[in-house]
C-alpha cells in the first residue's frame, strides 16, 4: 500500500460493502462502475457484497427501474451476497434514529418557514455572502418548542453541528486526509416537515444496520461525508472506511448522467448492441482505476486479484462518447476491449452469444445447432476477427448465414458498378463454379485466376467483384475462405444475380 491509502482493510473482521442505487431509471454506466468496484473489493477480501435499493423517493421509484437494476447487475455477473434490501422497509428505524438524536441533544426541531428561509437567502445573495442557516431555532427552550407544536406549526428536524473551532476529519482511501470545519457546516435537515427522513440520515442508518465496513462511491458523495460522519458519531457507531471514486466525464467535461446523455449511458444500451458482459465490466473498471503496469485486459479471477483501492485515480476519467457515429457510437476503447474478447473466447461460448442474439431478432435457424453445427462454428471463427460486437454477426455477417443481405453502397459502386463488364463476367464465372466438383480453397482460386487470365483483366477486379456480389461488402477474410464458407450453391446463385445490381 502507498502512503495515500494506508491500510486498505482495517482490523475489522469481514469486509462488508454495498451498492445502493436509487430506482429512478435504468442502471447507467456510472452506477455500474460503482457496483463493480464494490463487488471486486468484496471478492478480493472474501467479503460480503450487499444490494440495497434506496427507494424512499416514492414519486420517482418504479418497479420497472428496480427490475432493470437487478437485471443489469445479473447480466454483468455482479452477484450479490445479501439483498436486495429496500430502504423504504427500514423507515421505522430512520424515524427512531431521528428521535434518538433529538433526545440526546444532537438534533432539534426547526419551525422556520420556507418564506422566512427564502428571504434570508435573498438577503445573503444581495450582500454577496454565502448563505448558511442562522440557527434561529437551535436554542429554543422545551416550553417554546411545545408552544409551537401546540399551535400545529410544521417543523423539520435539523442536526445540531457542534460549536467551536473544531472540525470533522477523516482519511479517504483515495483522496487522503480530509477536513471540514464545524463552522463551515450548517445545521442540516435530516427529517422533512412531512416526517420523511432525508438521504443523509437514511443512508447512515442503513449502513450502520448493514454493518458496512467500506463505503466506496462516487466523488460527488465526498461533500456529504463530513455530515454523515457527524451522524455516525452521534449515534455511537463505528465509522466505515470511505473511498471516493473520480467522476466520469464526457469530452465536454460534463458529468456522465442519464439526463444529459440519454440511453447511451445505460447498461441495457450495450447489452442490446452486442457487448459481452465481462468486456463491459473490464472497460468500466478502467474508468478511474489502473494497475502499476497499466494492464487493460483481465479475466474475472485476474481482475479480482489485481483490484485494490490503491489503484483508484484522483483524476476524473473521460468517457469518449461520440454521438451520431454509427460505427463507434461509444468509447473506442470499449469497442476494442469487446472485440478482444469476441475474437479470443472459446468458439462454443461465442456461438452461444450469437445464438441468443439471432434468436432475439427472430433469425435463428435450428439447423445451426444440428446438421450445420460444424459449419456454423467454422464460419463464426472465420469472420469474428473483423467484428467488434455480437450484433455485427447479424448485421455485417448476414450474407454468411442468410439468403437476404444488404449491399454496402460504396462497395457496390466501387467493385461492381464501376466495371460494367462484370454483369457479364460474373454470371459466366458462376457457370464455371457450377462445374466444380470439389469445392475448396484450391479449386475456387484456380477457377478465378484462370478466368481472369482468359478475359485479360487483373485478378483483383474479379476478386473484388465476387466479394461484393456474394457478401455485399468490400472487405473481409480471404476471398477463397469466404467462398468455401458461403458454399457453392449460394455463390453461384449470387453471381448470377449480378445483372440485377445494375440500374438503368
């Protein structure tokens, strides 16, 4: 460990961490990264990873969002050991904690109205001074409090921040020593006038209940930490280790969020577009964490072994999102990592992913699991080196598996329409192919090169024309491997249809 972090795991017995999302939308990549860091830390230290749904905002929380979070975590392979717990089920404990704080003098009832507070804020603004609650109700006598309650006046409950020149200090596992003076912390609200406890109280009470040893969360939670520490201490609870991760920003240095970036930051977005779950985990963990040797590709066990809070950066990470780019719709590194796994995973595992995608699109042919199984696996192995996502097999590789496939306009224009004689040459070549008895790499190449020699053109013109005619594309694996994979009958039929590609 370095000096910044000190001991990553304290002497407490048993690491316990939690992922506590609010179910107000889909699971986005920022939340997923938080879950990944907590999950890795738990697995590294043989600890407990808890899923807690913070659903106290009943107006915004939905069953659909809860299920989306659960499905997203399950798809990523982030299995939890306890939960899901629901914060709303612990409401009584939140209220009891607020009452304890009142009874022990760590909190008080504040009867200031919204209008009074707004006026004071406006006065502070005009005076060009920062606003901080002036503690009007802090020292009300029990009789004064009782009198206001008897009048039915609404009140909030505020935490009573200690007086004096002291401070809240703690050592963050990422940012090091942190300190906040008491006089810079206002008496903050912990219970609304409706009686609903606020996040700061609920979160601390639930972490105490769940015996959380390490709070690993985004850097935007750092500002709340001094106030939560005050709550911990007032409740007589032992403090967890805090570790705050850097923010993830886009190229304009804006924080990645659902509101700003829409579906492109949703885990489901990547699932639907053919990302492999572990590849996405591997990419997301690198947004703010690294090893000393800057390694980027990890198996599950390797990443668990390598992960430590020490590797979390203080600098914000950049998510290189490119809106409107159909090929690289997201960070190129994400696509590169996904392509690595796609190209190196066992072929049977790849086949299972492709099968799932084809089935979801209504494209699956049962013969790919029966008499065509060996051919299906060989074809996947042939074409996967050029693809980035599972979805590419249905989109870019459609010509290998199905009769109907699109022609890339640029490829068609360059490799076929540019040479009008191909509408005669390629059907003639189809007749030559039709007479080939043994369809393999040697015989197909021999026919093509002999035909090009006979008609007196460069073999490249014929080869490029064939490729576009049978695959709809300008690039791909070696042509003769392609011809063998697609099969003699399909190749012949497609070459004979070449005249139909010319428009008058």
